[in-house]
C-alpha cells in the first residue's frame, strides 16, 4: 500500500539592495559568482562553474576543469527581469525533478526575491529532501544576498 503525501512548496524570501534588473542578472547570469560550489555541488570532480542558459529550454549546468559535470535543471519560464522558473534535479533523475520559481519584485530601495520550490511528491524521499532544502536554500540565498549588494 502506498500513501500519497501532500508536501507543501518551500517558500524563501530575501531582499537585496539593488534594482530588479540587477537582482535578476545576478541570480541568472552570474550564478557562479555567488553559488557555494565548494559545498553545494554534485559533480564527482571539483566544480568551478555553474551556468544558467538564459532562455526557455536552457539548461542549468555544473562545470569542472574537464568540462560538463552535471545538469541541475531546465529553464521553463524566462521573463526578465521579473521571473525565472526551472526544473530542479541537481545531478539526479529529471523524472523526479522539482520545480523552482523565482520572482523579483521592487521593494523600497531594493528587490524582494521569492523562491518557491515545489514538486516534492515526485521524489521517493520528498519529505526528507524538503527538510534538507529548507536549510540549504537559506544558505544558498544568503550567499546570493552577500553578492548582490
């Protein structure tokens, strides 16, 4: 007997002290500058870069000195500078991919960046994975906030 789980989306919100255009560019085009590859990487070799190909159908790929190491996801929504959405399966099975949507909204002198990670039910370990991502996204988005100043 299998039990269907309703695992709610994970929602994370940060504010960066830059305009919407800059916040979007930093998140999407400069990911390697802020993503903590030393601790949040999936390739077997040392990763030194992650790139998001900026268009619907573009991939998010981790690279090392020898080339491509792992695909993290595929861009499904590309609406600069307000929204980027992508499947999320870093180094894993695309059939078990979650969905991440990031929105960029003006907020005072900066930009509110909201990340919504859903689709946990596609994973066999969805509830456990969600717990890990809860703290993982906090750490990663903290690095993004430090960079996007």
